[in-house]
C-alpha cells in the first residue's frame, strides 16, 4: 500500500519565510510548491491541487483576501486555506474567515516545525476517515 504524500502550496512574498516553511514541510515528507504573489498562487492552486494552502495576506499583485475570493469563486476547488499573517487584529482574522479561510494563524506564534505540527493536526481532523463496515 502506498502512502500518499501531502501537498502544501505556500503563497508568501517574503522569500526567507517561504524558504523556512519549505524546509520545515519538506523535512516532514510534504511535497511543496511556493508562489511569490497571490495571482501566481491562484494559478498554482489549480495546477498543483494541494491538500492545503498557506496564505499570507499582504502581498503584491493580489492580496490574500483577493486570493480567498478567487478560490471561493472557483467551485471546482475545495482546498482548505490557512492564513498565516502578521496582521494580528481580530477584524483582519474575521475578514479572512468570512472570505473562506479555514484557519487564521499569526506568523510570530509558529516557527517552522511548530507550523507543520499545527497543519498536520488540522489536516488529520478534516480528512475523511473511511467508515468501517461489517459484511456477514
């Protein structure tokens, strides 16, 4: 039996943070794709079909809120989105959640592997567990 590797798309314009996340997720066996801005991120979501998207809010070309809108409007995509941002105001968090984010995390609260652990737990909870049936 082959175990499917999880895939994560990191939409983040800060290359240092992008590399930190990439290293952390790859070290835990994830396939990783990174996008430097929101517009590229939406296109990569369609092409890469990740299990989860990590999304920054403040980016060039298309900010994270616009990315959430674009992903929500594409009804063929059902990819969970975790916003990872420096914006700490409750209003920003609510705005992201209302636009379709599944979780909102503050960047400074999570270092690389801590973030992977949080995402692993999140994905474990949302993945469908096959129902046990008994056939007699």
